[in-house]
């Protein structure tokens, strides 16, 4: 493995509906992940997961921006070019 590996998650041209379905599902999954992580931390340790508590509002803000972009695309009858990659680097840091 190289120092950093790049994985292509999304790379294409999408209609408003397809982009909405794909991207909202990704954001919803991440929000759900952090909500569950926070709930688990509260149940197990009696305290909130600070990272999860910060990420949920940040992701919801990004989701709102996405909704605005999707509305603009729909109103102007445009397609969306969406590219997303995941960069993975191994580290000893915690």
C-alpha cells in the first residue's frame, strides 16, 4: 500500500433525482452513524461522544447546502457532475 490510497466513490453525471438519492443517502448514513455512536457512548460511559456531537450539526449544514444545489439544478433543468473520493492513510496517531 502507498502512503495514501485513493478510492473513487462517485464519478459521474447525474440527473437531479439520482444525485439527490445518492447524496442524501450518504449524508443520512453518516448522520445516523454519529447519532448511534453518541447514543452508544451515553449508554456505555454516561457521557456524550464529543466528535459525534460536533459532526452531526456540521453534516446537517452540508446537507442543507446540498438541498439548495439540488433545488437549483432542478429549477434550471441541469444535470450534476459529482465526483467523490476517499483518501486513506495509515497512522499510529489516535
